[in-house]
């Protein structure tokens, strides 16, 4: 039972760290092409990824979209 508690704590810690890092990336106003942020955002479930891309577009709308935020029809356009 103790092992299960430790495992659950580690899982919560991982979700917290990666979730915070992703949130920090999509709400930043200085760096669009952060490798870790792009990777985390591109692996998020569709609704979260769309929200993250919308936030990035509000800040960096004049730049080319990072991987995961490009349109399927035209990779140079935001989704």
C-alpha cells in the first residue's frame, strides 16, 4: 500500500512539473520557439493544445506557428 502512495505522489509531481512548464510556455511573451515548450504543447490533448496555440497566437500572431500549432492545410498558418 505504501508503494502505491509513493507512486501516486510521483505521478502527481510529474503532472505538476510538466503542466506548469507547459502553462509557462503558452503564456510567455518573450520566446515562441522554446524547444521544451513546443514539444510539450504538441503532445497535449487537442483541446489543451488548441487553447495553448490560441494563447501563443495572441502574443506572437505575426510569426510562423511552432510545431503543433500549424494548420493542416498550410503549415505557415496558425490552426
